C-alpha cells in the first residue's frame, strides 16, 4: 500500500489533533470508578503491583528471627495461607500525618480524610509505609512460639517481612476515635467507607486491603487496612471490553485515537482489557504495529535474527520490515524484540516504511537528533504534524517511546490517508 503523497487538508488535521491535545489533560474518571461494582475477589485483584508505579522487587530475602531454619518454616506457613512476596517503594515518599506514603497515595489519603471530615466522620491514619526491618520488628514482638498452630495464629493478622503490602507505600491502617483494628468495622467511619460498594473509598482510589469474602490471600479480613489502587485499576477490575470502550485504561474512549486504532485492528492491548498507554513500546511491538499499518503483507524472504520466534506475528512483521530495509537488528543475528524502542528510532522506522519521503522543513526541535536518520525522519514527521515535542520543543529522541505516543503518531499518520480513515 502506497501511503506517500496522499494528505488531508491541514485544517482537518489541526482539528483532529486539537481534540486529543484536550483529552490528554483531562481529569481521571472518578465517576466511572465509583460506579464500578466489585465483588470481593475483584477488590483483591485490583491491587495489582504490575500497574502501580514507584515499586521495585525486594531482591534479598528478609530475615525474620535470625534463625534461617525457623524463618524458612515461617515463610512456608505464610505462603500456605496465601501470602505472596511484595515489592517495596522505590522512589521518594511523602510525609503525611506522621507516616510516609507514595505521593499519589498521600494526596488521595488527604482527599479521603477531608471528604470524611466534611461529613462529620473522623478518620485517623495509624500506619503507612514500612521497611522490611520495621515489619520484622512488629512480627517478632507478636511471635509467641513457632509451632504451626502458633505461626498460623500470628499470620492471621501479621505479615512476615517481605510479604506486607505496607512495603509498597500504597497501604494504610485506619482508626476512628476508639474504634481500631477489628472494632473499626463497627464504626460510623467504616460504614461510610463501605457504603454502596465502597463508593466513598473508590472516589479517591482506595479499596479494602483484605475484604470479607476472599480466602487464601494471607491474613484474615482486616477492616482497618486499605490500599490505594487508583481509579483506573478499580475500573479495570470489572471491565468488559466493547467497540466503544476497548481498553479500561484509556481515560477518554469516546474521543480516543486508541479506540479508533483498536477498532481498525491497528493496535493491540497489553492484556485482554488494558492498553498500558504509559508502558514503553518494545521493538517487537513496534514491528507489529508498522506491519499492521501496511496491511499485514506476506513477506517473501526470511530474516537472520535468531531471537525472534518463528511463526509468530512478530516473526512475520520483522520479516516484512527486514525485506524492505525498514529495521535494523541489534547485531547481525539478533533483533532483541523485547527491548524498548526510542522515540527517535520509532520515527526512523515509520519514515522508512513510508518510503523515505523528503521533507521541506529543517529539523525543528531544540535538542539534537542522535544521527542524520533521526534528524530527517523527525523533520518529516513534525512537518506532517505527527509528533509533538517533549517539554519546550524537545524531541527526546533517546527516550523510550510509550505505547500511547506510538499509537497516536500512527493514528495521525492514518488520518492523512483518505482510503483508510
């Protein structure tokens, strides 16, 4: 398919792009989150660390008692109860009400507390982020023996170090006046938080950490503990895709390039319900997108890359793009399809797939392109209105391109082709 030289009017493109510029700064979908009805298993699943930022795996097994054989028994009994290892906070935490939390969780806690206070309801924060050392100290203070029965009793309320959601910085413990721990479930505050399927909690991105009705998740239900998951993860926990809303993490599906691209089979989600717009685009995903852009044409030759699995969609895409000298490997025999692709190299691949057209304006960005190919491709893309700068007219060519930005560039490109739009 020849995509060169066939353009819509500049005015029409400007209208389309202005719509998405407006959508990009819109607020999160609080009403959608509040209206999402979750069962206990969905509430539990909504705390998915794969979709929370600012976390890193705990690489060293945390000591519990200092006796490795005892520690191993504790971990075994804990995992039999359903405890799983948790990541820990990786970035700067925020001090709020005497505790530290992830920045977005801290802001959401302040909003939740203010909303409760406006209703005459007292909420007090009693715990936030904990290091593995702090959790080990708590665990050992409560440890009254190491028989299986004694350990199981302790683990019903206390996570061993390395297994606590508090390590993430997204978890809080609450009380209301004299109502603490299990008694918190009898408080007016808990009634307010849990009413209408946790509507007041969900309005600020919070959910119960261990709700009634779930089993084998570690501790028994803990009415005092809540986790911040954000509105998107709440929506995604009970989402059914449709042509109008194909992705749960697209904040503006009614006015979305992602919706159009999915409905025209140009992109694909990172899961059955998510697009993962802020996730970096991999080299394999970029090849698939460009192959789809050009109609999934059947390649006639093979490629030399041993790390691309034969017979997959990525294999067909890489073969077709290699045949047309659109892509380069990381070596003579490797492509590394799972590596992130930079913004500059994505533009080069698109420019090559379009037939290496010659632009008429110079490179318009303040930061230098890393090579003449990126300079030429970026100048062409900017002239057509395909790419926006980062910050004040910077291209950031070496920064990994996100799945959202790649899809938006390809959408803008397709909008220039009357036969496909």
